[in-house]
C-alpha cells in the first residue's frame, strides 16, 4: 500500500463554527482538496498517529465518498483504529455513545444537522472529543489555524473499503472496525427507560406516528419502536435514509415537518406524533391537535425523572441555553436543583456534565438530552415521553396542561428570519448593541424595559469565556425578548428573535401563543427596526 503526500493550498473560509464546518455540498466537491485540507488539519491538531476514532454520518449526499477519503487519510496517518458505522451511518447521538463506550480519542461526524441535503444542499464535518461532546473552541480554533498554513495532506493509495458488512480488517497499522450503528445505542435506551411499560402501552392500542424525514434515524426508530417495543409496522414513516432526504428539509418543526403536523391535527391523528432531524439529535413531540413547545418539553422530562429506570437517583442540576424559556428554571427551583444558563451550543453542557453538575439539559431549538451522552438526543426525548405516557396513563396534552397548572406557563415563540442579507443583519444587531445603555426605563407599546444587555458566559468548570452571545431585553412585567444571529445556515444570515411571557395562574392562560405574545412581538420588532433595516416583513419560520 502506497502513501501519497499531495501538495495543497489553504482556503481562508474553512473556519469552523459552533457546530463544526458547514458549507454547501458543492463547496466540498468543487473546491480542490476542501475536505482533505480540513481533515488533515484536524489530524495534525489531534496527532492522529496511534489514535482511535469513531466515524460516521447521516447518509446525506457526499457522505459515502467523504468517509472513504477520511479512512484513507487516517490509514496514511497511522491511526490505531477507526470504528465506522455500517454503510457509513451513525446518528450524532449514536456516535457519542460509541465514543464513550469504546473509550476512543474522539469521533468525526459527517452531517449538516437539520439543513437540506443533496448536490444543491449542505454538507458538514464535526469533531467530538473523547467525552463524546462537540470539541471546545480551543480545538476548533487550532484546526482553523492549521487550515491557514496547510501545504500538503497524506492519503493511502488503495481501493475503497467495503462498509456493507460488519467486520474488522487491518490496513497497514490501522484497524478498521465496521459495526452495527444501531445496537449499542438501542441497548443504552433500554437501560434508561422502562421498555416493558412502553411495550404494554403499545399492546393496549396506543398509536405513535414517527416521521424520520428520510434521515438517519429511520433504522434506529424501526429497531426500537417496531422491533423492541412492539409498535405496529408502519409506525415509522419515511424511514429509509436518502442522500437528499427525499427532497425535504430534515428539520422537525411546524414548518418543515408539515405532513406530520397536518396528520396530527387531523381526525385520523395518532395518540402521539414525533420526528427527528437529519442527524438525529433534535426532536419534535405532538399530541392530538396539540404541539409541545421544546422549552416546555425539557422541563417536563426533568420533572418526571423519578419514573424512569435511568434517572431515579437525585438530580444534581439542570441547564438550558440562554434563549430557551425559563420553564426549566421553575422545575429546578421547586426541586432544589442547581440551575445553569449557558450560551447556545451543546458543547457548553459537556463540561457541566463531566463535572457532575447537571443531569438534564436542553435548548429551545428542539434539542434535549442528559448525561447519558454528550450530545442532544432526539430519540431519547421521544422515548422519555413514551415512558411518561406509559406510567401515567395521561395523554400528551394532559401531561403538558398538568405541568402548566403546577408550575405556570411560559408562553414562548421563536421567529426565524432566514437568508437575510448579512450586512443588513449585522447593521441591525450592531444598532441594538449601541442602543442598550439607553433602553432601561423606556416604554414601548405599554411595556417598560427593566434591563437590556448582551449575554456573556464564563464556564464555571473550564473558566473559558464566551462573549457576544445574544441581546437580552427584560421588561418590568416579566416578559423577555432575545435577539441572536445564528451560525447554522450556509448562505446569508439568520436572525432569531425569542419571545417569552410567564403566566402563573391557569385561569389567565390564553391558549393561543401568538395572541398571548402579540404585544411583546410588536414591541420587539419596533425596538429592533428589523423590517426597516432588512426589508423582511414576515419570518421564514415561526415556532
């Protein structure tokens, strides 16, 4: 086997964000050595020789070709072992499971998460550390520095490796182990939740409609829901992973999972509906004609910890991302748990988990998880909900309304303005930052501003600081508005605005969220001058 050293040139736009390197698929294909440069830079940083890594992806377009390139580069770099999911599949949560179970030095996950796939879609690469969590900024910054000066990469000149069969074979000094991508993950879920109770739930006629959105969780859902839990065949829809996700947008929300939403709001609705995203780390839960807000969902899951197999012991603490509603805070306060507010990005939960400071965590962008791994986990959240329904005998809607009656209701909504001109988005955000000192005490549409600031965070464990994490505006009557620019898109900018209002008395609860928040939404748009600056009148997505 021949090892080739190939000359290359650095590219200036390879800087990874909080979720890794994410670009249009054509960038990876058409820009010479784009993938190779990033992988070699990663290998240089972690010193690949003698290392053990997990490798897999969500099956999107260019997944198979990328895995072959990475394997050959790992072999050239004399990695000790690469553990690969069969057919190149590994959901992001399952990759974290494999990293932790096999005690590897980390893992490479090929995905652009909830973004569309296909030749005209998106592609991405993410590196998780040995704890199974997204790499910290110190690592991603070091990778970026390498991409700025790289002049060559190494690759083994050899045929593609057959990933169809579960087997182990050695190439040079590197062992390539092809594994069942589902088994270890499913086994862990069975340890955490009461599968016997959930099997009885299905046996007694409970119905679930799970939409895998033609993404990676299809095989996982079929094994867990239909095979292990006995749900009827056909419970899992769109369960075959496709390179372009069947032409859809694999994002489990009210806009992009419209077929599921329409079904759950019809007279034919199942008892529960659910979906996950492209790489399996997000989730959406619905009851009959009823949507569960993700912020409520993580709070509800935490409040039912004692009915599960895996979380009966005392809870040390919980955490949420800053833009997530404060429903989880109410549960933490009632139970005497520590509560942490962190920037957006799952990596911020990892250090808290490693230090045993938290058990549950979540974010409003349909992400929930626990210390069982170091990634958010879509199927985990859905199984948790099934466990609750099996143990309580309640419907999804009843569980949520009981929660509101106990803790109060955080009316919550997020407006996404996608594909905004980047310069206009920056102008709007910069203008808000300049306004912050003068906003305190100002009245806008009858709402008095109590405080306005830009959120920053110092990790209590690592002591790393994260600045410029979003603009917060608090009102004297308890409402809160947050403005952020998201880094998960591949073109233009995405402006996200988050609205929140807590109502403690059930008799004052207006069921229509947009109606309850209408005054706050109007005030926020007026303060930001979003329409005037960006030209956008309506959000792309409302959650």
